[in-house]
């Protein structure tokens, strides 16, 4: 017994001594810490802390409670080695955390910023960086270390359910806005996780769908924005996507995650998986070998997978050490590692940022007879359910738990415009009823309806109802809403007007126009929709997007002219969704809970199990403009309350760059901003090219009437290149390049040309079949 006690005492002392000698993580001793780690500790550091035991499909979110309730996930703490846990929160339109916590009456609401498509429509990188700074501040002060954003996938098709989170159909605009957002966020000492890398072009069957496309389309369209981000903003982390590319999961795609991301572009940060957990057909060690460093959200079975794989020689401990090192390099940068003392963010100041930004991102699509800005309006008849239940953001992980949402009634009231009382009462009572009914009827599996504002069905507005409102109103305002979110794509029916919406627009316009009163439509949607069948019936159309918590105030700012609209659309608005070539390969009849049972698990379904990118590089305006196909609104389109004149275009090539300049003059009567887009027209060369491609853009300051400003832009020689698959290289053909200075892709104001020398750039042999 005595010997046993002595042995236990010695063992305990040895343990204490070992613990005391264990190195404590610092920024300058990462290799020493790795050398001191056991295999089990290494396996755990590359697997996230899971969702507090909640085992979901990979789409579930907000189950993390240990450090920041509602956050998306954590890295695992190791007290022996002084490694703290770090916290990742969903985004990208703001911090997604629970607004309430057990044991305190204090609230933790976050600012609801405009969605990605609205932010991009500002074409204002300086303003975008300010938004990033505010979001980064809230990320840090709410105890998080990384926000999961920016969303950078391409608007391949108008039906994609998450287009609202993304920026554009164009990779250059996508990259530029993502760079600005990332610089803003990371200036606050927290990181971004750019997503979803790559070609996450649809939500239908997103965890398995095979995106089949050419290497040229992959390089030029779907990877270009990520390349710009990595080279120009150095994001802390990149999130690998769920889907496959040409038959290989992104999360086990060595070519994607190592050859291109690290070897070609020089990325030196951490790669984490999208929130999928353990897959039966994708062993964890293969994800690590491909270039993922952190399995998120992470489950115990994945830790065991890693340990077993090392013991069986499927991955060496030296290879695992590479992943461990990248995770530790990330951790030492975080606020939690630096023991940041958290304080409340300034939500009032951030509300002003979102109000300004959303107003600048709104796009005036129509304004006949100078209907806007409104003058001398005292009372309006306010139609449309979304006027009273204004959508601030989309559904799913991209939503934000906001302290309030300013609806149209409130926004108009704040500028001194009242709404007709009976119509307002009808809609407000309906909204209250519909929300209660939705809550009672909700399918428990539809988790995404708990994450944001579900859209309520429109109600029938009879001719008699419109007639009743007519005498008491100076004008009619109609809000048309569209909601979308994670895990499900839009249907063609959602792209078009419903019968109730069409009847409402037609009845209101017929009666109000007969009385010489204007009709204004506000579109409260994250993505484009059909307008050609009804736009001639109304006087003005304002695309408000989903503009964040201050939405109603921002709309009012534009309606009154307090803010002159300067937003430009970042995706082409087709006449019909079928005009987009990708629609033929996009899921169009989709039910997320029943389609597999109806059609059979073993049958490959075009558009859902796989999607052929037959359009290649001809995405968006590249297709519509090259083929001179009629559109509702071209890429880059947006009206203003003033007019602008372009002059003195210049293009000069020197030292591998094209220096561009153009002078813009406000020729109207009110102050305003103008976005100048520069499209390159390449000489006939070795490869087929679109008629023109966006290569640069700039936005003026607020120009007073008669004021001018000269804008200067630079296009790198390599950014004029196309990708030659056979030679596995980027190629810029020598010759005379024309640069179009434009107000939209179909509104070319002036041109300049310059001779550019040839350029080639060899890259890794990634994706070579």
C-alpha cells in the first residue's frame, strides 16, 4: 500500500512537472508547440468543436453556445499548451449570433447591413470598406474572431437561392468588392472566411451536385474573384465548398486547394471546410491532404478518423503538422488569443452606415416624367404585403438578428408622408395573422425559416378596394417582395409575378392613372426578377434590394431626393429567365424534402445531381451582349436624378499596365454620383472572346451641378489575359485594345485605344484531365 502511494505521488509530480514544462503558444514558438503535441492533440486542433453535440446535415447553424451563443463554430481549446478556443460567426451581411442569452437581460443584437447584391450595386469600394470596418468591429466586440464571408460566388443564374449573399455575375466586380470588404473587416483585428470556394452556383443538392465546366470558365469566371482577393487583401481563411467540380469534391480537391490557391496565388492562410461534418464518401484525412486545415463544424468521429489514418499510414504525422501549423498561425492572430477586452459596439453609428450604404446601392430602374423625387406628397396609398413586413435580409446563415426593421410605413412617416388608414389597417392586421399562422404551421425541418424573415403571401386587392383609397391618396406605392435563402433555390414562379401581384399592379395603375396620379413600385428582393410584363404600367421602379435594418428610411431618402440614386445593377435582368443559357441546366422544379423520393436516389438528375456549364465563359452580359440579345436592364444599368457627360478618354500602355482616365461632368441640376465602367475590347487573337469585358470601374464623388472630376484607373496587362487550356497558361495577345467608358454595358459614352504587348503566364497543371 505504501509503495503504491509513493508511486502515485511520483506519477502525479511527473505529470505536474511535464505540464509546467509544456510550451505555451506564442506567435514565435509555433513549431515548438507542435513538437510538444501528442497525436491526439494534433487531431483535435484540426477538427472544430462541433455544434454542442448537435448532429445535423451540414446545413444547420447557430447551435454553438459555449462561448458566443448562436455563433457558427469554434476551434478547440488546449489549456496544456496555452491554446485558446476561437469563435467563428456567420455573415456576411452582419454578425449572426443569438440576441438573447441565459442569465442576463442584456441584448446582443447586431446591425443588419445591406445584402451582398445591394452592397455591390454601390460600385463604391471605399463605402464597402467602411461597411467591412463596422462589421469587423461588431465581430470583435461580440467575442468572435472570424466572420464567415464575404460570399463570392458568381450570379450564374437568377434562380440561385443565395444570390442575395453574392455580388455579381462578373468576376472583376466580385473581386474588387470582396477585397474592399475584407480590408475593412481585417483592419479591426479579426478575419474573414471567403466563401464558397468554388463554383457553389446553386443550392439544390448543394452538398453533392457536380458542377461540370471547362478549365477556362473555371479560371476566368469562377476563380478570378478569389484570386484577386488572395493577392490583394490576404484573407485569414478560405472556406472550401460542399459541391463537386468535374466529379471531385471541392473539399478533397488538391488542385483547387493547393495547386491553385497556394502554389499559383500564394495563399498562406487557413482553409476550413463548409459546415458539412463527417461524410461517408469523403475520409477526413483526404480533406487534410487536399489542403483543408480545419474541419468545421467538427465532430468527435473526425478526430478518431485522423488518429486512425496516421496510425495506418494514410497520412504521415509530418503532413498533419502542416495543417496544425496553419491552424495555430490563425489562432495567434485572433482577439481571443490576444485576450481582447470586449466592449459594446456602437450600433447607432453602424445604423447610419447601413442607411447610407443601402441608399447608395438602390437602383432606379424607371422614372418616367420625373415622377421621382416626390414633391408635395402628403398621403399615399401603400400597397403590397412587403410594404408592411419589409425584408431586411435573406434567410439562413446570411441573416442577422437585428434590433428592428424600418418598414415602408415608418420610413414614409419619418419624411412626413402618411398612408391611407384603412388600407394600412388591412395590411397590418393581415401581417399579424399571417406571421402567427406561419409559426403554427411551420414544418419543423424547415430550419431556415427560423433564421430571418420568411416572405408572407400577397393578398388579393380588389378594384373596389383601390377605388376606396384613390380619393384620399396623392400617389400609390406598391412594394413587391421576394425572399430567398440557404438550402433552396428560387422557382420560376418566384422569378415572375404571382397572379395576385399582377392584378394588384394592373388595378392600381389603371385607376390611379385615370385620376392622373402616379404609381411607384419598390422591389424588396435580393435578386433580379421579371419586369418586362408590367413595367410599362407604372411610372417609377426602385430596386431597393434587401437593404438592412434601416430599409424603410433608406427608401424614403431616395424617394425624396435626399439621396440621389447612384446604384447600378451587377447582374443582367433578362426578359425571361429562359433567356439565360444556364437555365437549361439549372434546377427548375425543386422540392428539397421530396424530390429524391419522387425521382429515385440512384437516378442522376440533370440540374440537381449535376449541372453542365454549357455556356462556358459566356455568363451574364458576356452572353447577352455578345449575342445582342434583348434584355430588360443591361449589366451596369441605373438611372439618376441628374445627367452626366463623359469626355477626354485616355488609355496609355506602359510598364505592364494600361493607365486609363476619363472626365465626368454633372450636366444636370442636382448633385449626384456616377459610376464609370470600363470594358475592354480585345483584338482578334488566338482565342474566342466575348464582345467586351469589364476590366475596371470607378465612382465619382458627389458632384454638384456643373462640377467635373477626372477619374483614373489602372488595368494590369495580365488582367487582359484569357486562359489557354492547351498550353496551361494565361495569354494576352499583342495588339490594339479598345477601352469603352460606359454608364452600362450597353451605354458606351466614349472610347480610347492603346497598343498592348503580348503576355503569357504559366500556371500549375491543375484540373488537367
